[in-house]
RNA sequence: GCUUCUUGGGCAAUU
């Protein structure tokens, strides 16, 4: 069944979703393999990716008590991503409920949900959910921080974003630094806090991270507007790709 | 142990 599952996954990688469904329906009888949970999850993933979310959901219902954490995560992600936030929340509640078929949300589940919450401009809910996650003993990872920081920046919740950023500095997990820094710097530029933006640029340089040129130019312009020409030229030199001389 | 689920811009990656 491993090679059967690998075949299904290969179909997803190649974006031949109809072929995945076909193979899932026809091959087991033809080559006498028993689809396992991974097979079911893979085909549900394929249905989600081809936009047949409702079909994916009915496959999920057919599984009864079988669905595992991957099944839930796949469907939650698809629901949230396609703008069906409240249905996602309903499914979350179903997963998170006390019953014999209970499935404990893991860090990935929370990461998926946190992204959805900030995308819905529900920063407070996201902050609460993150705290709840930590309260359960789950550890925030790079995805968690990235989702929170980028989402809070976009929502203009800069104080909270900075808190998570500082929190992140103390951890050793490696976030996706490019988007984390880009989101923070852009948000502070737009909020007119050019000093903070400059400081973040310098932090990024220290981490040997090359930032987006256009964004750096905006910081340079902002510094010049404030008469901070020394900082402006520092940043210009630091950011030059052929720099370090 | 190996196959399924969440973020990601560029560069590079010895045939």
C-alpha cells in the first residue's frame, strides 16, 4: 500500500487530480490493495486541491470515526482558505469536542487556524487562540510566529506583532525571516515609525538577510525626509548586494 | 524507520 500511496501523492505533485481520484477508485480492486488512512487523506487532499471541497467533505463523513489529525488539518485548511471560515470553525469544534472520536489539535492545526483568523482580521481571536495553544503545552514554531507576526502587521496591530517578534528573538526556532521582516518593516513604514523600521532593517542585516530593494528604498526615503541622512546612507550601503567592502 | 496535512521573495545547489 506504500507504493499505492506514493502513486496517489505523485498525482498531486503533478496536479493531475482527476487521475488521483481515478486511481483511488480503480486500483485497489485491480491490484488488490487495501486503501489505508493515508490513502484516504491523500485523496481528500486531491479533492480539496481541485476545488471539490464538498466532495472532500462527504468523503470525510463516510469515514465515520476514522478521521485522524491529518484529515482534519487538510479539511480545515481548505475551508479556511476558500473563505468558508465559519464552516472551518464548526469543523474545528467537532474535532476539539469531548467524545470517543476526539482528535487533539496539534501545532499544525493551530497554525492553520491562526492564519485564518488573522486573514479574517480577527486579531484578538488569534491572540487568544495562540495563548490557548500554549496553555495546552503545545509549542509555537516558526509557522506560528510567522502567521501571527505577518497577520498582525497586515491588520495594523503593531504592538502585538512586536511582542511576538521579541518573543521570537528569545527562541531558537528559525522563522521564515524574509516575510517576517518584510511584514514588520512595511507595517512600520506605513505607520510612519521610520526609526523602528530602520532598526528592523539593521536587525535583518545582522542576520545576513537580504531584504526587498523597493522596501529598503522606502525606508531610505523616509529617513531622508526626516533629515536622518546618515542613517539613510548607512542603510543604502548595507543593502547594496555587492556591498561588504 | 519509509508514504498523507500548515507560511516562503531572491540567490545557490559540483551531471
